[in-house]
């Protein structure tokens, strides 16, 4: 959970009263956040480095450390917390955000996106905050919120990078480009020397704050860069802004740009920034949009940000069944209004409430999120306590129950269960098994940390064989099995992949032991209520048929066929492993293996 440091005096002033520690802790708990500590920057510094190393320049102004749920990006700053607590206590209504046009009839600022940005960081969204009044406190909050978002939803700037600029130092229209590092030159933030991008990367290698972001783009042939119409650099995302457009306490007009690899995340981040700090515009809660134009039409031209609310619905009986309450639609709407959600009963369906979700609540994705807000507003401690009825007691997921049956039978047969990792290298999953990658079945990791974890396994066999390699010192025979999930790419699924539960077992000894694996297969299928069948018949059941699977020794392997309801398919295979497979996995004794899909037996 992110922790936000909030100025105690400012927060209590905004809330209209002082609180004792226990009173404010109760308020936080009731709202769904947690007060961690009432302290000062000086006390925290003393705990960290010792009193002898802390001088009087460190502030002793009281601050409150508050833990925030990771999905509540609107609570990552003082502005969001104070505003939400006021609404929660019924002291204020949620703000209404408005789009305003540029002053004096000027056209909208434009951001032109060049085609080559698709190679590195393809999206950008922008906005302008006019006539902002910065103070020492809200300026600090402005910077802190960017840091919190960068480490949270932005995933350390890999998904989104925020750039904020003094608009009065720039001249639109702006361009978002991608250039070779040696072609990019500017003075970085808080520096005086003009550098090209290659020099900048070397310069910041030792910087404890920025060094961790350099690898995001360092190996790319082109770097993303933003210019104004006079070729003044705004920023080199996701690394650093230009010193030319640096924001100060005297800045009045703020230009915000968010470059992103994930457009949805970019929009959420931009909406969070403008919703929190448009409060300080001369006309509060107003935002000036920017027209974003993609020259290659990868996205339609349009204005950002979109600050309109979105519609969501939730069933009354669903909310009541989950919370154990018996609320009518009007009572539910009153509770949701306390959570900054504009809710009204559905006039056409008495069992439904309609919620207008504001831009600050990107965490509301499903009616379960609406139900959770009802429970928070009602008070978790106020929810009725009751013993669960038989119908509500959890039941095992059928596939998991079946997997447990298979595990029990394999264990009773004398095999030991292993549990390898679900990630493996691409070679282990294919080349080491003498299989070719068809290119459309393995789920690959976009940025694997090591070559050992490149793909999600499509077979249990590599993990079992790696386990055998690490246990070669054990006495023979070694009989192990695994019942677990593999992953297969499937574009027909929303998540574009699906899990496949499989059974795998191996037998290692001075002789191959193929009859041991064959016997284990027959026993396991028998306990799954599957009987041997004639391949030329019509009865349901299984049979084996010779195959030439490259993973196994020639003429020493078979496919496992299953006929159910007149449909026949191959569910697995078994045989004596090929010597090259044994060599790749570092095994020096004959090994037989079997692997089959478990799900057809549900």
C-alpha cells in the first residue's frame, strides 16, 4: 500500500476541526484508509540516520502518514484525501470538473505525434491548467503526486511518464518525436550544461533517483522527445524534463503531458493530475484541453483529457446479499454519494442503481467495486454478523477437486509429488524436448529478467526433468509426478490465453521402466472412471497408439486417445525419453515419462 505524508495542520484546517490521534484513526478506518503514524520529518530522519546527523534545517512540522489502497490513485495526495473525507462526512459535495477554452479566443494547443514514436513509446495525452496559484505546500504536493503515480500505476515509468512544464516559456504547437540519441540535445532539469542524449545517459548513471529509469529506453535506437514550435525541448521521457520549461512557484500556466506505452493508463494518470490540481486554478476545477494528432492515424485525432463521467450499474439484491444488509435503492444511493459516486435509483428497474463514476474513480470497474463502497460507507463494523448457511459455504472448484483425486492416486501408487516453477526458458520448453515452437502457443514474457524465465510453460515435463536433475544423488528408482497448470495462447479468450491442467509423471532407473509408466497411466485413468476401449469401436474410453514424437526414443512412444460422446481426441503421450533430451537436462540414466490433459475427465 502506498503511504502518503500529509501536513497535519493543513489537513485539519481543511476538515474544519482538530482531531485526536484516535479520532482521526477511526475516521480513516471508517473511510477505508489507515492512519499509520503522527510524526514529523525530523523524527523520521532521526530514526533513519541518527540524531547526530540531523540538523535544524529538517522540518519539525507535524505530518500524518496515511496508508492508501493501491488502486485509489485519487488519494495519493493531500488534495484528494481532504476532498474525499469532506464528502464522506457530508460536509461537501464532489467537485464538478469543466472543460474551458483558451483565453482571448485562442485556438487549442496541439500535440502532433510523429509516426516513429510507435517504435518506442507510442501514445501521449496532454492538458493545460490555467492561472494556477502555487504555494510552498501545494507545489510540494504537486511533485509528490507525480512521484507516487510514477511508482504506482505508472510501474516505475515503464507504462506512463509525466512531464509538467511552464507553458509561458513554450510556444505551441508541440511535436512528439523519436530521434537517434546523438540527435537530441538540451539542458536537463536543474543543470547548466547542454548534453546530447548519449551524454545524458552517462551523466545520470550515478544518480540514485534517475539511474533506475535509464534502462527503459537506453538500448533503443531512438529515444522519445517532445519539442515546441521553436524546437525547445520539453522532456526526454521517461527520464527527465528540460530545464527550459521548469516549473517554479511563479508558474501560472501548467502544460501537462503524459507519454505512455499503455494509453488507458496514460488517460487515468492525466485525469488524476488535472482533477487534483485544477483546484488551484483561478476558476477551480477547470481544465483546458489539448488536441492530439497522430500523423500515422494509429489513433484518431481528438482532445484530451476526457473528464466526462462514465455510467455503471449495480443490482440491489447483489449488494444486499454480499453485505448481509436489506437496503432499498435510495439508501444505497445515499451511501454511494458519501463515497463521491453520483448514484440514483434506476426508474425502469427497481432492483438496480445507476452510478455516474467520476474521473477520479478509475478503480470502479465492476458492480463488486460499487458494493464495496456501499459496505465502507455503511461501516464494516456495522455489518451484521451471521453464521453462513449451508448454501453459502464454499465448495471446491471442480477442476481442483479432480486434480486432488489424481494427486492422491499417483501418491498411493508410490510416486512423489514435485512442484516446479511455471516459468521456464524458451529452449527448455521447446528445443530441449526436441520440439519446434509453432509460434502461436507459448505465452512469452515481454521483459524477462533472466533467460531462465522467458515463457509460461506449455508442458509440465521440463519442470519435472529439471527437478530430477537437482536430485540425481537420490537412490534409484526416482519416481516423481506433478499435477499443475500450463498456459496456451488463445486469442478467442478475453485475456488471450487459457490454462490447461495436466498430469505428468516420470520413472528413472538403470532401465527405462516403460512398463512402470504404462501401468501408472492405466491405473490413473481407471481411477478417473475411464476404461480401455477399442480404437475401431464406438464405446467411450481410451486407447494408446504408436507415434513418432521427437521427445521420445524412436518406436518407444505412444499417443493417448480419448473417446467421449462420439468425439475422439489426443489427450497426451508417453514413452522413453530420447537420449538428447536426457543430455539437455543433465540426466545420465534412462527415464520414461507420461503427460496428459486432465480437464477432459471433468
